[in-house]
């Protein structure tokens, strides 16, 4: 092989290497950019989902607190009604005892008068 062929082959080989290096660099940059974009998108999606989950959890906590407060107030109302019923029964029983005593006293007074 003449020396001029070796020179032309080395230039051609150098051109192929340079083109391959440029294509490899472009492919690497595209891959890195794509990976960065995907990771950024995933981060944003995770942040949004976290925000939504916190809002849902807060809303459910408020609803359960309201329901618990309603149960507590309903229990307090039941307790007040039960206390009122006990007091009412006590008053009615004391009246019937007083009524029975007064009727007995009236009969003994009538017996003394007659």
C-alpha cells in the first residue's frame, strides 16, 4: 500500500471516529435530558399526590371530628333525658306517697269526726 493510502485511511478513520463521538455525545445528552425530565415529572406528580392525600386526610379528620362531636352531644342529650326521667319518676312517686298519706289522714280524721 502506498503511503498516500495510509494517509487517506487515517483521515477517513478519524472522520468516522469524530462522527461516532458526536453521535454518541448527542445520544448521551438526549438520554440524560430524558431521564432528568422523567425524574422531574415524577417528583412533581409525587408532590401533587402528597398534597392531595393531605387534603383528603384533613377533610376526613374534620368529618370524623364532627361526627364524634355529634355523638358526644347526642350522648349528653341522652344523659340529660335520662336524668330528667329519673327526676320525673321521683317526683311522681313522692306525690303518690304524699297523696296516699293525705288520703289516710283524711280517713282517720273522718273516723274521729264521725
